[in-house]
C-alpha cells in the first residue's frame, strides 16, 4: 500500500506543483483509505503476477463482445416513442445497453445508432440500470 500511496502522492505533486509533500501524502492516504472503504481490490503489480481473467463457464454469448461507449436511440411503440441510451458492449449478435430510463425500457425495440446501422432487439436480461439484448 505504501507504493500506491507514494505513486498517488507523486501524481498529485505533478498536477499541483505548489502543494507541499506532506499535503500530497495526506491526500494520497485519504484516497487509498477511501478505496479500501469502498472495498476496491488493490493489487500491486510487483507483488502479484498478472493473471488471466477467469473463464466464464456459464457464457451463453454466441460471439465475442467488444467494450464500446456509443450513443444510440431505442425506437418502440411502432416508431411513436424513443429513448436515448448508451451502448456499453457490442457483439455480432447483441449488446449491453444503459437506457435513459430502465423502468420504461420495453422488451422489444429497434436500436438505432447515431452513426451506423439499426438492429431489431429483444431484451434477454435486466440488471440494475442495464439491459442485455439479442439482435433479431
């Protein structure tokens, strides 16, 4: 943890040249403490070798996904209603979306990218403020 605290203190000093070393270190200790309180998992690279992400044995996706952040619009109710959304992950067969209003997000809609194609979609899952869709 001391290495992380020192790294943050150094970064703070670079960003705020007028700050004292003591103040930079106090701020760094506060940040690390907040990370611990929020249950962040802190792994110092020199202390732990890199690991592969765990294989998802329950994976049901037919194609690999790519992390993206794109704006799009959900169009539903025979084209009479629309809602903005952010596309967070995208694959050939579906996407993970964050609609503007999860409560009124319908189970079927057309996903229209602001720059690109449109896809008819079916919601396969809902978690928190996100939905997973399958392209029809």
